[in-house]
């Protein structure tokens, strides 16, 4: 494929975009570009045509690799407006006969036929230097238009080799790849690191099939975002609540034993023989069944992309499926800090990885420097200068602290901080994580910047709410109708307030807005890596939010 791209007239440094779901051909296309010394531009397959057009134009891509008829249709709809886009390659056998479109098999035949004309192909590929641009990854953009992050071969290689030293995996392991390969988290860990260490890579059919895929391929390790762990945790608790009383009591006992064992293990304090025996029984009776739901072979998970609830991390650790939480950004290839088997502290994102410096600026912002930090934003010198200072420190935009043992803790995004009209600073993410601990809550977003007090937008968890409503004779078949019932609103509000009971008065949401539908990538409220686009959510529900603020409010305000 690499030779085929060269035969099309694509030369060193040219940009080739990849618009595809996770599949073996994605990996082939990526390695083909890198060995041809091209710069590839991965694009999320969930993006609409207009956003794809922006990325192709901004990057100056001369070729586009698409996976399917649906992705080809998007490409054809915008091709006339992109005169620099000369070639479209289809991975599936679609688009035959269309001008400028060729199938993968045709491209491979072209490359095989040209092999004799490129005897120095391997030498040319290996002449790549660490400073050469490997990829342009466009940020998913929770705010503003996406920017092309310039990552070099050296940036990515530094992260891959460091992670392979920090974790224990090899050719006896298997992973399940389901996060988009378009994102640097999955690409660095689930693609390059796995390939480098000889781990078998299984591609999930999609986000909706992950549970079934885990049962089928039985992975030993896996990278995911907190949303997956939250869903697994919620399903476990729902199953327990629906069980007979003896089983509920057994689960509660096993959880208590497991979490006591986990706390002592992580604190590196002696574990009494009686607790070891109880933990063994709890594992046989309860935790082994939970592990079976993930295929039964999981050694550890990696979590990144958003904050992970310490409660969920503790439960998974107790169940023998440790989640090693890390932290990073597209601009840092991505890992800055991570928990490891030797150094784990729940509620933190671990220690900075070897070779990477981290410090906290005067305003609480996390800044970092190291071989993993990007070259800059493509074609955006002003944005680059704003993010990267002259000494090479990258300003992450995240707020955090480093504790006495050197572990990094993230408190929130700098841009997401809510400053009330009374000048109080509120970090919404930790509060939202607390609220999501309720079985009645699927998702939440807190708003209130420059307002007298915060408001919480709540997406109820449909099943538990329907069960509760049906027991009271309330209409439970239609969630949209259900959330408009005053008793339902009060129930959800009470449940959320229980989870938030330890907050300071100014942090407590004073009003609640129930939403009938969860956020989605297709709806534009989530990024392709499942982060909430707060500005989009707030704008979509602006009228209802304004109406709540217009209502009289009794009690102390947020100032």
C-alpha cells in the first residue's frame, strides 16, 4: 500500500487523510503512510461531511482513505470544493468506475507491480528522523474549531517506549480496540504499543457491541474512557438490586471485604490472614462472576480522557480488575502521568511518566514539558504561542495539584470552572461525578458561570426511574412524559442531593432541569471520545435554563 501511494504521485510530507472505523485496514493505511514518509490525518468516522471538509481543507490533504459506502458518500459530497484532494481510496469494494476513486485491491496491485522500481523503499522509510512530522490529529473541539496537532515520530515513539516499560504486556496478551483510532489515546496505546509488544489486537464491532466483543475475544487488557466503566458498574449494581435478598447480602459482604483488602493492598500495609481468606471466598463467590462478564481474563484496564470516579476505581480494584487511570492530551502524545501496578493511588492520575516534567502554575494550571509535547498547531502560530511558552512548557488548560507523594490530581478544566456572580469558584466535574453515583442518574452537566447560583442538568437513568414510577402508578412507558411529572422531578432531585450532601453551600445546585434524552455523538453533545460538549448542551437548553433562573429562588444563593 505504501508503494501504491507513492505510485499515485504522493511524495514526502504530503498529507493523506484516513476516514474509517477501527479495522485492520486502518492500521495498514497508517503504517503505509508512515513508511512512505507521508503525514497522515485521521478523521473520526462519526463526523458529518462539513467537519470533514474543514479538516481536509485545513490540512491540505491530497488523498483520502475511506472505509465504506457511507464514508465515500460524505467524501463525494464535498470533493468539488476541495481542489487539492486528488485521490480517494476505498477500503470496501465500493465506488468502482468513479473518477479519482480506486479500491484498496487496485492500489495494492499497483504497489506490488511497482516494487521492483523501489529497491530503496526500506532504507527510505528508515531515514525518517524523530523530528519528522508523523501525523496531524485534529482536536475534537469541546469549544471552538478543531486545531491540527502536529505530532512527530519522536513524540509518539517516546510515549510508546515509556508505556511499554511501565506496564507488563507481551505476546501472550490480547487487547480489545474500541476507542477511535483517530484519537491519540487509542492510537498510541491500543495500536502502536500493542503492536510494538506483540499483543494480539482485536477490533470491536462498535461501541454498542463492546460487551459482546469482550465475551468473544476475552481480552487481557484494554484502554477505555470512564463512561465504559460507569456503565459496567451501573449494570452490576442494577443486577444486584434486582436479586433476592440473600444474594444482595452476599454482594454487600463481598464488596466490603474486597474494598478493605484493596485499601490495605494499595496502602502497602499487612493484610491479616482472616482477611486474605475472606477475600479468597469473596472472589470465588462474587468477583469471579463479575470478571466473567468481561471475558474472564482481564489483568488490567487503562482509563483516560476524563476523570474516573474513585468509588468506581476502588470497586474494580477490589474485584480483581484494576483500572490504571492516566492523564494526557492530544498535544502530549498523549500520556503525561499514569498509575501503574507498582505505583497506584486511587483518585489521582498517577505519577508523571519518566522523562516528562510537570508543575503547577500560580493559577493552578498544569503545565508540562518533555519529548512527548507536540511541535505545535498546524498553520496556527498564534494558538501555538499561546499553548507553548518559549521554554517549551505546554499549558494544558487543566487545573490540578501534586500531592506530597508526587501524584497528580486533576480538579477540572480551566475553561470549565464556574465563577458565580458572587465570585465563588466551582469545579463542576468532581460534582458531576458524585451525582452520577446515583442509580437514577445517567448523565449530568452543571452550569452557572457568572450566575447567582449553579443549576444542574440531569439525564435520568431510564430503567430504575421507570421501576420506581410504575410502583407508584405513574406513567412509565415514555421518559419524556415521565420527567415532566412533578413527583418524578422531586425524586431525582432528592437522590442527587443525597450524593452531593457533603458539598459546600455555594457548590450545591439550587435548581435541577431533567432532560428526557441522553447526550450523544450523533446529536453533537459528545465528542467522538465521549466527552460532554458543555457549551453545546448549555446552548441547546438555553431557554429552559433561562426560565429556571427567572423563577424566584428561596434560600441562600451561590454568592
